[in-house]
C-alpha cells in the first residue's frame, strides 16, 4: 500500500513536470513567433517584451540573439552587445547561429571597428560553408580592405540570414530545397 502511494506521488510529480516543460516551451515558442512578427513590423517595444519573455522561459541562442537585435534596433548598443556576445558563446547550435554571428559583427562594428572586423571574419568563416550567397565576396572585400559601409553590411547580412533561415525552415518542414539537394549529394547525410 505504501509503495503504491509513493509510486502514485512520483507519477503525479512526473506528470506535472512534463506538463510544466511542455507549457514553458509552448510559451517560449509563442513569444519567439510574436517577437519576430513585431520585429518585422518595426514595433520594437513589443518585440522587446516578447523576446524578454522568451529569454525568461529559455535562455538560449535564439532568444538572446533576437533580443539583442531588438536592443540594437532601439539604439541600446551596450545591452545589444552583452546579449549578442552571450548568444554567440551559447553551446547550442541552432537555426539562428548565423543570425547570432552576423549581428555580432554588425553590433561590434558600431562599437569598435577592429573587433567588428574580427567578428565579421568569424561570421564569414561560419557562413560561407553553410549557405554562401554571392554577397559573401562583398563581405570578404570589406574585411580585406577594412573599408566597411555599415548600412550595406547590415543589408547584406540581413539578406544572407533571411535566405539561410528560409532554406533551412523549408528543408525542416518539407524536406525540399537547397539542403535536400545537399543531403542527396552527400549520400543522404545532411551536415
């Protein structure tokens, strides 16, 4: 009888834990989705709130990178830099890895050109093997010459991020696109 009660209590606690994790992740996903919509609509205060809620639920590369980008767009460079550095140092490699390293270069370029160039070189080395668009040549030229047009840099990185994330999302949802071809070319192995 006593053993049955203990098993029942453990089962109930386990059930609550699973429910809690599921609810937390659902809230996190909803906050990321809402924040992305607000960010795209340039409603930065609302985006900041959504991404801050996401960070509170799950402090990972994606939530940190999106919050950093929002802070950057709001002109809060110090906060943006701290968040993007934490996102870049995150051990999790996600769909948003390129976003974290791209915006790290953009943000650091505003604060310290030498650090920005190092971060841009790091971004290029990560990006050029993931989904290199022809614009990567423009970024390499910026690093080589040290002449960086910050507005153009941001536009190029935003475009590269959009294409990369769109292709990965397409592959993950439909199994088609650039990464499907890549997997077939590598004997079905997707890297």
